[in-house]
């Protein structure tokens, strides 16, 4: 702030580059110099709120008043502190909300039919939770106008504020609590909110319940299918996988299954989905909504990539109500061969006969090549030859090598069964890879880490009920897709 007495100035053209001014105080000792010497010089700010109604009334209210010293200013005193900002926001929210509710309840007294003022029966108070504090407002009860009261001998009344906010909570606060509840534990979400914003501290049960309500709203919005994008003529690929989380005591098993995945169409943003089959009322509808959001329509082909578990492609078949093309994930297929290759590599460092070992190594490389090019029948025949080569290694060497050979034969038998059970799902991965089409569920595995492991995994030391796991998974998938913010306030009802 400028001193009350004008200060003589000296123009110095040697400072800066253009029109530079250097101010030198001179003359007799003024009030500001006395304050400076005593350290009493301060800067003051006043924040005022001007409320202007629709019929011309204007009211000015002081919201906050701040002071900062000039001499001896510290780094902590620069700008607004978190506590001061929370006080300003809380007071501003209180003034705005109370004024807004006064105008709203007054206008609600006007009968929409006859345009007459309805009688106010009584006046109560109601607390409204917002992001910027809990505010207490007047909530009058209004008698129904005689023109619409068919039961004239009964005095009926209603509260317009209860109809507007039945949960006594703004949808924005509920949405933010659900967002944080899907990212962190419910207790941690409440702590973060109360630490950064002037909202009232919420316990974990409140945040859990509101997260569940948002999940219900997301499912209802998916059923309504409001997006309705343009149909896509490109391949619709569903990459689906499952995760296991710890169940609450008393459940039928120690773990719960959570199904997660992605629906991808070339040129469009992927759509995540997640649900717990035992906790969802209509898990098929969730998957069908994810397909519809990517432009899929009945009659179009769908490709499913999974690890070979029969339940996963069956879910997609039930959602589409049509046959789907199932492709076995190349990553899981390749990892089935990896232990065999590592055992052969370990045997090559020992003093054994190399001819049967080299034949076994060439045979397993041939199996990988055949599976990569989508030839499961020939790969099965080559696995039979590999078993004969493993027997030759066992017969021509000592006991330690025979122990390793038994493990080789066991892994070979498991690989052969895996190939036989999924032979129809083994395709030419070579062609799909070079045509830039997906061949694995690696992105679905990323969804497992993002949705199940990061929030509900064993490291969190949490136990889940089927319903709770399902709802948190639904909200977390919406949060990761940035779909939670797109839900309007009216669509998250209590």
C-alpha cells in the first residue's frame, strides 16, 4: 500500500530497459517511516460478498479480513495458509448457500397451478454437507395449495429442500468421496478430504455407503445406455482376465473372484469394466454396456482374448447373445513353455550326453514355432517327440539328470493338455502381430493391477464382501476411464 503522504521520487533512466523508476523516500519523517522503524507496517485485505437478488435487492457482507506485516515477513506468511483458505471457503459457502436456500424456499411457496402463495406450515432447520463445509439452513414446510389438495380435510405439507437434497449432501461431495474411496481406503479418503478442504470429517462408513450409491448410479446409467456412439465396423476385441481377493470371514470360500478387462476398438479410447460375479445383480449388463459404449451392435463379431479359462469367454457370449471368436492369450501359452526351456538350459551346463539334449532343445523350439503360426495339431505331435528325447536323456545319464527329466516330462504333459484343451482358440499369432492386432491380455493384466491389486489386493490387508468388492470395482473402473466426472448431479440420486 502506498504511504499516506506523497513521497518525492527520483527518475533514474539507467535502471531496466524502458521507463524504469527508482523511488527514493526523502523529506521529513512521515508516519510510514515511524511504522517502518517500529516494525508496525502491515498490509490489510478485506473480502466482501455482494448478493444481488432477482428483484434488485443488494446486500454486501464481509467474508474475511487478513493482515500481513511488512517488516520481518517470513516465508510461511506469504499468501494464504491452508487454514485461512479453508476458513474463507467455509464462510463463503455458508453465506452463499443460506442466501440461495432462502430465495429457493421462498419461490417454492408459489403454487405452479394458480400462482398463489402457499401457506408456510412451520420452519425447521436442516444441515447440508458440502465440499466447503456443513451449513445449517432453514427448511420450512409448505402446505399444499387448496387447488391441488383433493383431500381438503387433510392438511398436507412438504419440504422443498428435502426434495432437492434428500441425502442432505451435495452430489459433488458424494462424487468426490466416491472417487477417493475408489483410489484409497475409506479411512484414508476421509482423512484426505478433511485435511485439504473445509468439509466435515466423514467416517469410513459414510464414504463406503456413498461409494456404493455412486456404483448403483453408474450401473443404472449403463443400463440406460446414454452414450449411444456411432456403430463401429472395426474388430471389437475384449481382453478379459480375473483376480482373486480375500473374502470376509464367514464367506463360502477364502477368496472372491473379480473379473476385469478392456474393450478395444481401433481408433477409440479403450473402455474398462470390472465386476464381482458373486456380488453383481446383472454382471452381463455391465459387460454389454461396455461393448455398446465402444460402438458394438448386435450382429457384429466380437473377439475374446483370455488365458483359457472357459468361464471368461462364456461371459462375453452371454453378453452378446451370439457366438464369439475366442483366442488363447499368447503370453500364457508362451509361459507354459518357459519352464521347459529353462530346464534344458540348466542341463546344458552339466556333463551329459549332448545328442539327446540338442534334439530336445530343437524339438521345444519347433513347438514354439508351430504354436506361433497357429498349428496346434503339429505342435502336439512334436511334444510327443520331445517326450521321447527326454526319456533318452534319462536313460543315458545319472540319477540327478533323471530327476530333472521327470520334471521335464511333467511340464510337457501339462503343456500338451493345455494345447489340446484350447486347440480351437490357438490362431496364427504371427499374422495378427504383424497386422497390429492384439494377441495377448497384457492390457487386461494391467487392469488387474490397477483395479484389483492396487485397491483390493492382499497388500491392502483388506477382506471384502461380494457386494462391496463389486461396487468398489465398478467405481474404480469408471474413475480410471474418467467417466465418473461425466455423470451429472441429477443422475447420482440418493
